[in-house]
């Protein structure tokens, strides 16, 4: 099972869109995909017609039940979608209260890592959509994932956010004693604006090894797809945005395979189905 987190401390940069676009493409390639929504705003859940204001069972439950997580208790949080190979653990607005509750609580940082370890046989890919702030939820996602995708808007202010995100990562990598592999994905590129062109160049120059060599263009079809509640590639398979995410997916898959042939898995904790953490 490959676990990807899609994160950036900056809001509105295309995290949810990237999660659903990539998740949809991966599912259509025949892989079993779980989308995990840990953003209190629940945009990903809403995309799939699930109301985050009205979820008794959600990713929040994992934190409430963190001391007795078992296979069945995690599995019961998973909701099917109308799309083949895509399942969702939804978010709820109550996730917003977690930061306050987490203070001084032991074992709060590895809840997702342990929960996803229990589902290792059930999915080929888990994609975690994160909220735009560094807190206990982001820390959980970074601890649970093997790969991180950072969507970055091609505009001047976005670069500052990216720098902050990379600093956070370096901090996390030190605490997990293993560097986290991340890919910077330039998004919302508009070739007609100088800001976009300059920012794209700066991103590639600043993170030459970590940047995906392509870019996702500005494409209004993403918003239309989310309104329609359909993954972008099923909503409009020929759109330029979908074309870009398809090439990102192929690029990432190649990278995963290369990395896995040289580096052992970096999942820090794997729990057995009986619930014991090893
Ligand atoms: N490539 C794109 N071109 C045009 N619009 C886009 C693109 N990607 C995303 N959007 C739109 O931009 C808005 C923000 O995108 P999205 O919700 O994916 O960002 P986010 O980083 O998840 O936001 P938040 O931090 O609030 O969770 C949405 O309306 C989405 O439809
Ligand atoms: Mg979002």
C-alpha cells in the first residue's frame, strides 16, 4: 500500500483538487483507492456528496478511538462512492476541535499511521487530503505517508508558503529519522501572466530535484467537476487539466517504483489486524 499525503500550509492551492484528480486516475487504472479527508472543511467529502456537518463516523472517530483502534473499528468508517475503486473516510467539522484537545495527549501524532497500517491489505493507494495549517492533523499525515505531494500555485506569494512547508518537512524528517520524499507540483499555471511564468521558473530552480517537470494549467473544469461531484477525468476526460494530472500520475508511479526498488518501505508503524501495534 502506498500512502500519499497532499499538503501545503497555504489554503486554496489545489490540494483537494489534486487529491481527487490523482485518486480518480489511480482508481481508473485498476488500483483500490482510499481517500482520507482530514480537513475540517471537508471539501473532499463534499465532492463525493458526503456532508461533513453531519457525520457521526469520520476521520475524527479515529482520534476519539485512538486507544482501541482495530481493523473493524477503522473499516466501519469507510464509505463507498458511486465510482469504481474509490472509497472515502470522510471528514467532519469536529476535526477543528482536535488541535485544542491534542495538547499534552500522548500518542496523538501517530493515529493515522496506525489506522492505515490496519488497512494495508485492503487498498493499493491511500491519498490523504490535509487542512492548510501545521497542526496535529498535518503532523499525522506527514507521519503516516511515504510520499508527499505539495501543490504550489504559480504566483509570487505561493513561494513563501512552499518554503514554510519544506521547513516543516525537514523538521518532521528529523523526528522520523528518515527524509520524506516530496514532489512539488506547480498548479494553476497561466501562461499569459508574467507572474505565473516567473514563479514556475523559480520553483524549478529552487527545487530542481523535487519539482515535477510539468505543470497543471488553470482550468475551470475542475470547479465544474467538484460541483458535479465527479472526479475530473470522468467529468471531462479531454480537459487540459486532466491531461496534466495524467502525466503527473505516470511520473509519480515511475518514481514510486524506482524508489521502492532501492529504498525499504518507510511506513514508521504497522499495526496487525488484531489491533496491536508492532
Ligand atoms: N488548476 C486549477 N485551475 C483552476 N481552478 C482550480 C485549479 N485547481 C483548483 N482550482 C479551484 O481552486 C479552488 C481551490 O482549490 P482546492 O479546493 O483544491 O484547494 P485546497 O488547497 O484544497 O483549498 P483548502 O486549503 O481550502 O483546502 C477550487 O475552487 C478549485 O476548483
Ligand atoms: Mg482542500
